[in-house]
C-alpha cells in the first residue's frame, strides 16, 4: 500500500571542535487512534492525524490510497503523483540514481537531493564520489563521479508501508538544516496482531530500449564522407567501387543493445499478539541491463519487532541489510557506438601495433564492478510517564561500504584487465531523545501539543583508491577521511480551539561541526495557522469541509554535509581557472498558503497551494587553496502554484479513484555582484532561471550552406561574446494523472506523467547532426544543403557544430505512460488470497525529442546543469508478469 503525504515530523547535543576535511494520494484525512491494546511505532504519528486523547487535525491534507507500490519502477518516480514533485533518473542504467526536485530547485549545490527519513531516522546522507570535477572543456557525468546506486535499492518496494512528501514551509522547517530540498519520509512495514501471515510476491519480465537513434547506413555515411572531403579539398575516402559495394553496414546500436530479463522474489512473514508484533522479509532482484555487459543483483533482508511491556512501555527494533552487485560498462560505450561509422565491422583486424577496440569490445572490456553493502539498525523506546506525557528515545547505526574494481580495455601495447580498486565506507550514529505532551481540556474544546527534542548525528567517511597496470607493475594509492557532526535542539508547540482554529510553531537551533565556531549555530523557526471554515456555526452550505492555511518557515543546507558541495571556479591569473569544492550552507525562507475542500459528499477533493521561496547562498570554501570565507551573496527565488483534484466514484459495480495533479514553478537567480557560474553548457546569470543553457542562436544558412549565428554585439564577428541564454533545463509545468479501477476481482492501476516548459541538450547531437563526415550521423543530414537543395536548414557537408546552439537544443516537453498494471484475484478465503497480474512500465512517451528519453539528467542532481542528456544508457520499456499471495 502506498501513502503519499505532505506533512512533517517533530525531530532535533554539544558541538565538538572542527573535525572534517573539507500528498499520496489523499482520498481522506488520516485518523490515528492510540488504543491500550495497540503497539504504535516509536516514530511520532502523522502530525495531521488524530492524537489521543484529543483532536489535532492539521492542514495539508494528506493523500491516502490503497494503491500498490509499483514493482521495479523506482519509488522516486512514483512520487510524481504528488503535485510539485519532479523525478528524473540520471540514466536508464539498472539501479541508477534519481534526481528529485520538490517545488523546483532550492539549491545551487551539485548534489541537491531531498532528505530521506526512514522510520524516523535521516539516512542516505552521503554520496560516494571519486576525485573528478566538471571542467569548462566538457561535462563529467554524474554517474562517472558518483559511484553510488539508488539508495532506495536497500528498501525493496514490498517492504514499504507508506511514503510522505514534506514540502510545505512549516513542514520542512521541522527538519531545519536538513530540510532545504524537502523531505521524503518512508515508513516500513510492521507486524499486525493476528495469525502469522506469509506473503510472497514475484515477477519476471523483459526490458528493451524504447526507441533508437535513426542513423545513416554504410552507403549513406560513405557518400557524406566523400562530400565532406571534397568540400575540404581532400581525396575521397571511398572509391566509386567501394561505394557501390556498400549496403547497410554495421548497426552498432544493435551490437550493444539487447532484450534483457528481469526478475524479483520477495518473501515476508508477519504476525503478532496483543503485546508482541513481528515482521521479517527477504528479497532477491536480478536485472540484466539493456546495454551489453550491464547488470544488477540485489539481496535484501529486513526484520522489525515491536514489544509492549506493561501498559506504558513500548519498545521496537528494526534491522536491515542490503547488498548490490553491479556491472557498469564504460559510460561512453554506447555513445561510441552511435558515432562509429557503419562501414566498420566488429571483425575488422586491428591496426599494426595497436589493439583495435570497437564499441562492443569496449563495453565488454572497459567496465566497473561496484559492490555495495548497507546495514541499518534502529532501537526505540517509548514510555508514558502520565496521561498525555511521554518520553521517547531513538538510536540508530547506518553503515555503507562500496568497493568497486575497474577494468580497462586494451590499447596500444597495454593489455586488458583489472586496473583499479576503490573502497569507500560511511558510518552514521544517530541519537534522538524527545519529550512529548498532548492534552485536551474544557470538554476537548481546547487542545495543546508540545515536544522538546534533541539530536546528535555523527558521521565518518573513509576513502581508499589504488590504480595499477593490468598484469602487475607499479601502482599508486591515496586515501582520505572525514568526520563531522550535526546536533540540534527543537521546541514544537500547537494549540487548537474547538477544532476550528489551529496554530503551531517550531523553533530549532542547529549546529554543525562543518563551520567555524562563530558560524556553527543557527536558529531555524517555522509557524503555521489553519482555519477549518466548514466547522463554523454560520457555515451551512457546501462544501462539507473547507480548510485554509498559511505557513512560514526557515530551512538551510548546513546539515547536508556529504552532499551540498558546489565546484567553485577560481581564476588562476592566466585566463583559465580551477575548481575547488565549496560547501553551501544555504538559508531558505518559504511562505505558503493553501485551501482544500471536500465536495459532493466527500467524493471530490480539491486542493490549491501557492508558495514563494528564497534561498540565500553564502559560500565557504573547504580547500587549502583559499581561505574559508564569504565569496558573494547569491539569491534563488522560486514561486509556484500546485493544484490537485481527486475523486472516488462508482458506476454500478465499477469503483474508481482518480487523481489529477498539476504544478507551475518559476525560478530566478539573483546576484549582488557581476560574478556568475560557468559550466560547459550552462551559465548561472543574474536575472535568469537556474539551469539556463548558454550558446549561439542560429539564423538559418548562408548562400554557401553554412550555419549563420546571431551577432549579439554587432561587431561583425561570431565569437564567445555572441553566446546568449537559450532556455532552462528545469520544467515550468508538471502534470500527473493516476487512476485505480476495481471490478469484482479485477483491478487496474495507471500512472501518466507530463513535463513541459524546458529544454534538453543532447550532447550526442553535436556530432550526429553535424555533417563533418568524421563520425556517423543522424538521418537529419540526408536533407543537407547542396547546390540543388537550398531550401533546408541542414548545413552543407563538412560542417562542424559549435558547443551549443539552438540548432541542436530541443524542447523536452513530453507526456509519458509511466506504468499500467492489471491484476486478478484467482483465490480468496478470509485474509488469504492469491492474485496474478500483468504490467508495463515506460510504455509510451509522446514527444518530439530526438534521443533515448526526454527525462534524464546526465549531470545528476545539479540544478545548475539540468536538462543534459549524454545518451549513455536508454530508459527501458518493461513488460512484467507476476503473482501476489498471502497465506
């Protein structure tokens, strides 16, 4: 079952000396009643629920459905059902990371991900990175720098009970210095009182690349090469006889892309008594990638125990283990396949003195073999001191280890083989004591809540890197370690009068060992006011429920050490520059307001929310090259509107739940200085949107078939000074439609998504749309300029393209059928049942985009470089058949 919310949690010991290198769908409001015979999780109950013994209804209403979490489709991509949530995979590789943006871009950091909280504990706060940075000469993709896979692979979808998305001003303020990019709370499954139940879920299927580039065949390529050589006054590389003998040649995409099998098996056992509940599960996933020599295997196990001792003490323990094994071919293997001339053959003999590596051999011989283990253990205790007053303590340990062996392809006189070994470790200790109070009086007309919390979070990372020549020889090694701490204290209080008016506030004092003593601590408050208008005595009309609220809060990125870095370009005095890692604490202020109404006897719920957010960046450089300090003031402004309509309906025996979510966002970067951030294809400029592409604007062809570009400064020359903003890679509009249908034993579920108002730069098209003749090209060049074909916008043969221009920049607008499942319950007896189902994912994408997929992010979670597609790995279309059983 999936539950998606927009709410918050009540979380927050001394700071040591500096020790570091540098909404799911809400069909109705949730009610949670704590009964004497229940065993609630130690995690505080949802803030919008009903806390015993009085009502504590809170806005931002929550989306609750009984939808099944879709198999295989990453959990982040299912969060698109929440208005304002964008989920963009780094690529289609098995286990690839997913960039999640909540209410647009809030950060300038190169890895701006939301905070993940699992069973009340922040996790996944470190990214294993190698020492590679983006330089002005070209893009170093995120998957080359970040060797992590998607951290949610450590939690099989079948182990998830509910998901909550926190995006509001007050809700994110509850997480203070870690709430900058929003919060995703995950609650895993627990046992239920009753007989032991065995649950089994299994599926298998096949994956294929959804589409392919349309490229020249061998004869078309040879013709282009001859024309380009003639235009350069060079001999033709192909004779007339050779040209006549050529056919289609080698389809290098066919050599590297394949139909890949996938399977997953999940076995769970749960049950319990009035005092003890238990849950245990094991999971196995085997996914062959659609690119040659790629794969993913995952082994996972999870156990949870809830125990009540007497009437006042509740204990819980949770432990999980996950291991992933990957095979990741060279990142540019598929790109090389696109560019390799079709006149070459996989069986061509090597040149004298060299090993000839074709794209297929490159994928087989040049790869990484990452193995990652993640262990998380949690212990919690909750004791009721007196009626309404409880004390809680939660502690956890998270340990992640990544070991990756690298293998190189043969070249020159060097053989193929293993040539490197990377070992990363990450450890986090977490301790969270809390005192909570909840009481009603005056005939439950008045209700108050309060909590006082503290948190200590210690983290340590180590890195070891060794490189060597295959087959022995010399080697070089390097290593580093980092240690840092985050602490906070937090006071949260709320008051409700007659279930009509509610006010609540939070005050956090966060401290991080990352900064100097004078900058270490910060105050991060938040507040919210809610009015249940339909509960007023004068209200005697539809809708039956009408809530309005206003919230305000401050968050920052100071607690996101391990992620919130930015490659700061520093001048060297010779017109060039070098990058150093700068840590961005980033302070955000957000104001939001909303209204929600139930209509037609609660069959239709409408929600509208508006927000304004400003992020202030003060850069501290964590490098020995420069002194730490403020570089400049930067501001990132976001404004947006989110609309949601959800309904429950019935037509005869057919029952349905429909949901439509839309979001509109605009952002603008502002700087007090003339300094701007430069990337290979983007500029972050004062007055422009974040992720703005910066290049040349084309103006058709001249009389000789050459591309013309706009002369911005009017000096008669086309140079770097004539580059200009060409649009942003961040979408302005998001759209989602989800549907669930039930008819007797049949059930269907659908998710469709849309993204609009953004640009995509496919770096492959810099070569594929060129007519240089040096590499293979797209079929677009068949319409190239010739003396007999002058009414075209495709330049003549022999033309190279600039780094970026409107000639290759494309609109990313698209609508996607993300997932469809059909299930049938073949047997049912009491709580036992067996169902079979069919499903498909990424089945259809309506778009004019010329690439594998219009929703990928080769620059990862870097908001300043959004909209980049290196075309390294297709997002696959998947067909599945499965079974679910509860016995």
